[in-house]
C-alpha cells in the first residue's frame, strides 16, 4: 500500500515570497491533516479535513496560510507571504474512516521549508 | 502549555540493552495514546498505540505501559539496536480531537 505522498521535499524561498505544498493521502483515507514541525519540537496541527470539509483550522495562521482539499483527495497548503519563522517541516498525514475514539494517523515524509 | 511532555530530552543506551522512554500527560480525559518514531529527514512512523482501558500492550520488541493514576506513559524497547536511534514522540487524544504531540526524546544507541 502506498503511503502519504508529499511534494516538494525541499524548498528554499525568500521572506515575503509564496510557496505551495501538495499532499496525496493513503487511498481510502477520509481524514487529512497538515502539521507544522519546527526543528526540535513535536508536530503541531495546522488544519484537519474530513473529505473536502474543514474540521479544525483553529491553529492555522489564516492571514498567511491557506489550505484546500477540493475533491476530497489531494490537498494543497499555501503560505503567502512567508516569514522567517515559517521555516519548518510541513507534514501531511491521513487516517482511515470509522476509527472513532483513537485516531492512528500516518505521516508522509514531509516538505522541508527554509525561509531566508 | 502542552498537555503532553517528556521527562528526558535525550537518552543514550548501549546496543543490546533495554531502553525506556517516558512521557507525562496532563489531560485525564485522554483515552488514546500513540508512540511515534522519527528518523532524521523522515516523517513520524507509527510504533504502537494503547487505549485508556488497557495498562500494557506489547508489540515486536516494544511494550507500552500506561499508568492512568499518575498520567504516565512509557515505551520500552527490548535489545536496543542501532536502527532504533531516532526521536520518539508520544501523542494523545480524546474522542475525535486531533492528536497532541509532546516535544520528543532523542534515543542514541551506542555500538
């Protein structure tokens, strides 16, 4: 079974530029997550989708970050304009439907962003 | 502050010895816990999980212990190998809330 796919793996941009990350979850997984992981810290949830609807985006800095999952499969996370503190790994993850209390989620390899 | 934390940021273990990685949580409502392993340059990889109605769960070379009285979780790795070197995260959730991750413990295996 293919895992969560992400691209690009690495990106270096200047501050105030924009960047977009793409994610393809595990086939059949209804729930998709974007996490931000700053070096030396645990992942922090940015946004959670159930199919093509947003479940939780309370931690997403909406003045600069946006995400969509228009057809309920692939998702794109965009940052515009980027700030130095956005340098992090952006992890996409997915989980299968029907797990109820207890959501084992499976992560991609991450997209590494450096803002200079 | 974070509801999930770790006692030790780094742990060095001799190859072949057993490793114990600890994690404290503060939310007594948490009912599901997971341990993830993250190798350098990779995403977190699921290791083992446990629900709050259990005290212990075993996998291949790994055991997770849950002590709800003191809100403590531990991951035991038997016969630690060089390939076990990584950062280990515990994570928790309750109901359908998203997983909350701790800061992680780096395990270094000395050959």
